[in-house]
């Protein structure tokens, strides 16, 4: 590998590191909070809950799917990710039959800043809504886990994963070219891999 190739890899390493710097900082801070919140008694992630009852029109109360389609507009959360737990789903959007009355339907809506739980008893005129607003650190944790975010964020986060792989490979190549102790490099990489594997299996 000639000097020109080494210089090109070094420039690539630098640009990739710049691309992932902000997102890496976000994942690093939120990962630390998630990992150590219980051990270090870090009460950084706070949710402020509010409760309300909302009127449910008959068309929205026809099925869990109709309710889930109506809720984002009713709660002013047009970009929320909506989820109906599997055990509460119905296969069609037919009107509520007499046998369905009294059944409880759950719908969850998520955005990076807020999580909303809606409980509706089939056939009733109102639904119970619990809204939990996340503070700064809770929002970071939700970004870390992708809560309330779509495919765009997943692809963006995947780009960081790809950047980390590229940084690792280019960093190893640069180290081996700039330092003569290649055997030491192999030992460091192998040792860290073995140590990480042992810690993972120890925690299982």
C-alpha cells in the first residue's frame, strides 16, 4: 500500500468521522443514560403524564382499525406511529356487533417527544387517553430506540452503523501502516473481541 493510498484512506476516515459525529454523540449520550439509569440512580428520563377523555364518533368506534385511523387527527399527532396490539385486532372494519360491546381496545401512538395510550371500550361514547410528554433525556432515549420514527430515521441510523464499520476498517489499515507492530494490532483487535464476547455471554 503506497503513500497515496494511505493518504486517501486517512482523508476518507476523517470525512466519515465528521459525518457520524453528531449522531454518534446522540447515540453515545442516550446509550449511557439507558445503560446506567438504574445502577447510578440517574433520574434523567422524565415523562409528564396527562389524562383526558375524548368523544369517539360512531364511525371511529366501528373497529380498532377505524379508531387507530381517526386518533392521530383527533389528538393532533399526524406524524405519530400507531400500533394496535395483536390480541386486540379485528380482521374487518365492520360496525361494532353486540358481541363486541364491552371489549377493550388499546391503541398506542408514538412520537419522539410523546407516547400516548388510548383505551376504548367498544360501544362507549368516550375513550380514555393517557399522554406522556418526554423531557430532553427521555427524548434522546426514544431517538436511540427509534420510538415513533419511520423508515427515514432507520436508514439514517443505519448510515451511522455503516460509518462505524468503515471507520473500524480504515482505522485498522491506517494503524498497521503507521505503526510497525502489526502483530500487536492483531492482538489488540483479537483481545477486545474476545473480551467483549466473554462479557456478553457472562451477562446472559
